């Protein structure tokens, strides 16, 4: 079990970034270890429609990049990275 919990309200957006479905499923399991309810995870194929203030997790081959969305403007998302989770 992970020592740190990810603090969030509402939904957590999981950006698949082209990873295969089984890798995204593993990422969701890993996020659940960090206290995110499976029902609160929304998997997205493209980083669009993500509300300001939410947590967005980008799935990469060997880690998950956890970021908080600060601004969304004209299809561009500014989301400073908070930390990485090793897969």
C-alpha cells in the first residue's frame, strides 16, 4: 500500500497517451493504491475537456505523471507536475 494519498475532489482524468489498454488498467490499479476511487477515474485519449483545478495523470511506459490543472485555454492545458509514481 502506498504511503502517500493523492488529494483530489471530483474526478481524476487519466490521459492514456497512446498506451495499450492493459497498461492503462495497471495504471488505474496503481492510482487506487494512492487513494483514488476507481469510479472517480475518467480515462481520456486526448488531453481535452479537462476542467481547471482537477488532477490529471498522464500514463507513460514506466511511470505515471501526476499534475494539477491550473489553466485551460484554447485547447492548451497548463498543468504543473506534482510528482511521479513508478509503475
